[in-house]
C-alpha cells in the first residue's frame, strides 16, 4: 500500500517537471526568433534594431551599413530575382519601402484570389457569351442522350435531326393506292382518324380503275369499284377531320388500266403495249379531258349550301385545291409514227403543258402536281422554255435511303430556278419488293428521316419553299403486277413514318409519341427494354400485340411469312442439298424409300400448318377486303407454296412404291436433246 502511494506521487512530480521544461523551451525559441542577432565585426545587432535603424549600443547604424547587413540576411534575394533580369540595374529600395511593398503585394494577391473566385461579368456581352456556352453544352448533352436512345431502339441517327431542330413539313399527305385491292369504305373511315392523330393533313387518293366513271369511260371502271355514295362517305369523313383530299389521275404513263381495253387501244403510243398513250393524237386529249372532268367535278363541293339545314351540312366535303396528274415513268414515248420525229423531252413537256392548261382553263385556281422523275435529266433552259414552271408543282420522289444519289445538288438548283415551290415524297410501303408481305419499317423510317434533313437543307432554295411531304403506299408496282404489302400490314410502318414527319424527328418518349396510343398498343412495362424494336433482324413483335384496325391481318401475315420462309428453306434443302429427292432421283425413279420417309416428315408438318392458314385466310381478310381481293391474295401467296409441298408429297409417295431397281450405270439424259436445243449452235 505504501509503495503504491510513492509511485503515484513520483509520477505526478515527473509530469509537472516535464511540462515546465517544455514551456521554457518554447519561450526560449520564441525569444531567439525575435531577437536574432547579426555579428557585425564583433558588434551584435538584432533584427529589430536593423528594422528600427538602431545599433546594439544605442547608436544608430548608417543607411549603407544597415542595408549591407540586411542583404547578408537575404532580404533582397526575392526582390533581385524579380527585378534583376535582362541586365537592367535597379535602385534598391529602403527597408521601409520594402516592407510596405511586401504588405501591398500580399493584399493585392489576396484581393486577386477573391476576385477570381467571386468575379462576375461586367458587360451584357460577357453574360450572353457565358449563357450561349452553357446552352450549347446542355444542348450537346441532350443530343447525345437522344442519339443513345435512338441506337438502343434501332432507329437511324441522322445528323441535324432531333428535338429543338427545324419545324416539320407544313403538309403531310398519306397516299392511298386503291388499284386492284380496294379496302372497304368502313375500314377506311376507321383509318382516317388514326391518320389525323398521327399528324396527317391530307390524303392523296389514287383511284385508277376503282373510280365509278360514267358515259364513254364506263368500261374503265373495275367490276368491284366504289360507288359514288361510298366515295362521298370518304370525303365527308375527311371534311369532318379537317383532312384535305387530293385526287391522283394518271395522264401519260401508267395508263394500263385504260389502254389494256379494246375500246382504247387506238390511244396507245406503242401498238402492242398499253403502258403510255400517244400525246400527239387529238383523241388522247379528248379522253383525258373527260376523265379529269369527271374526277374533279365529283370532288368539287356542292354549291348553294345552307349551313342552317342539317341535310346540307351533311353534304359538306373538303374544298378541292390540288390535283395530281401523275406523268411518272413514261417509258414509251416518241415511238409511234406521229411522235418519232420529235424530241422526247419536248414531247413530254408539251403534253404536260397541254394537260395543265386544260385544267387551268376550267378551274383557274386549281394547283397541279406532277411526279418529277421525267424532268431530272432535262437542262434548265429546256424546262424554262416549256412554260410548265408557272403551271405545275413537281413532287420529287425517292424511296431509297440515299436521296442525293438520285437528286443531286445540281437538280435542286435547276428545280428552284424553274419552279416557285415543290413537294417531296417518301414511302411507307410498296417500295422495296414487289412481293413483300410486311414492309421493312426501319428502311421506310430512314427514308423519311433523310427526307426531313434534305427538306431542311433544300427548302430555302425555292421562293415559296417546299409545300410538304407525301408518304406513298403503293399496292402494286403497276396495273399488271401482283399485290405487294396489304394496307393493314403496313399500318405500323405508316404510324412510325407519319408521326416522325409530323414532328420533324423521331420522338423517343412513348408517352408523347402517338405511335403506341394510336395503334392501341400496350404501354411499356419496363425502362430496361426499348419500347419499339427496329433493328434489322427484328420481326416487329412490338406491333403484334397491338389492336389497331386490321391487326388480325397483321398477325396473320407474320405467321404466314414465317411458314413460307420455313417451307422455302425446306424445299431448297430437300431438292438441292440432300441426295434422295433431287430432280435426278425423280427422273430415274431411283432412290431409297426409307430416306424419302425421313425427308418427307417435315413436308407433312408444313403442309398441314399452311393448309390450316389458307382455310382461315378468307375469313381473316374479309374484315377489310372483298372476296375478289382475298381470293387473289390466296392464289398469289399461299397456293404456290401449298402446291409445291403437295407436289413433293406426291413424288415421294410414287418413289416409295418401287421395290426393285436396275443395275448401274443408269441411262443419262442428253440435255440439249431433251430441251429441243441444237447442240451445235
């Protein structure tokens, strides 16, 4: 107990002693710094005395002597470093001046630091410059995010196209090609409000033989053409929705629907071809005038309408302001005896001038549109001399992705000199294959986006700018071609392209982009996946879940396309890549029955699936098309693959009947003899 008390006592004593020693050391060190002395030849001088100007004995130091001591202490080193450059001799300042300068330098540097931190622009120009820089930075970030979203969805990225860019085309027309596959009026009436929601401002109606012509033109009309009462329903629906209607009537080429008939063969340019009429015959102009008059009169609103009478209000139709007279792809020109001695370009331009003059004479305020392709190669002087620049507006059409490949800058220059305004035309279907079942949406969207970029760049060339963009939807490549994509299967493509054209860019936000809502598609369930999938390998499953008008046909076409592709691959594999069902095996009735059974297993499955689809085809298409159209489609698209599978089945059954086979070598075929070809020639 006693030893513990002693230990505690000595610990406290030692702690107190150590604290005292540390305090004394600190006091000594402070005094040393404050009273540092310089040995001046045996005489001790403190720094304090140097600063005050006095010596250690109470006598003042001379100025030169004092500065010498300060220089030995290094007081002038920084000053000499700053001022002794370039060999220039500077006068050393006094100590008081040196201290004042040091203090001033310190405060100046501190003030500069504070100003750099808190500096604000002092002029409106500086403020605007900083604001512009910040706006550019924000815009660049938004554009980068926008392009990232586009790539995620498979949407083409086009320079200069995005939110906040140029306004969209003023007019957005939807082209309805009615030749040979006319949708039912009830379906078209359901479709038109969707077009309006997606941003359409008008409809370009191409009737061909579906218009109910009368009098001497009645033979032109197809047996399943629309009645006038039905077409009036279309016009009234368009009026109610605020949609303009522009009829398209071919007046030069693509007149197969007229010139194929015996009654009109005398109007042909080439005797054995109904592609184009002869522009040099008076009968041709009489015919065209009659056809135009019937179409224009039907589309002209009724006169003496009393808006206070319900029955009169119900007759209201859109005011007819434009008519499209075609004139594209006139392949046969200057070939008949009357035309062959004239220049093709002059013959074409004279015909366009004559047709446009007929229209202007009867309907002075009517604006006339023509396709542009026949004008592209013509010199500007020829176009100006023709006088068509004051009569027609060209609709410049390109359906490929590279628009400038077909319409070079020189062509734009030429058009802007001749015409005050023009139109552009893209496509939402009927442009990438005569026998497609479903349009390639990504290609059509890229075509639309590139047209938007071209219109932004070229529109300012024209005195009155560009009028708008027409989205064409061809049903056949010409009157004799088979059906291409049906209108219901192309509705998703139309929605994607039209909504984009109406905004001037593709809107990546599903809540503000009307595609999903207008097509009655389910809302996206997750942000992790793109709400629309347009990559090249996509089968467009996005739209298979939608419930738009004709969506049953869309899903039917998806299934049919899958089965047809499987069947074609199977037939090619069996007949070209496998060794027991080739044409050689069939021709010589020489094969293995067991192998044939193995190969025909897939044939039976495909035959059964496509047969069931064929049985449902007519009822599926009946909601939109009459039996003529559905029957034609089944014959063109389903019957050939069914017939080929059935033929393969019959061949297999015949081959399996043989139980014995001849010795080799087998007699071989002499191909020239079999085909009736002279081998020597």
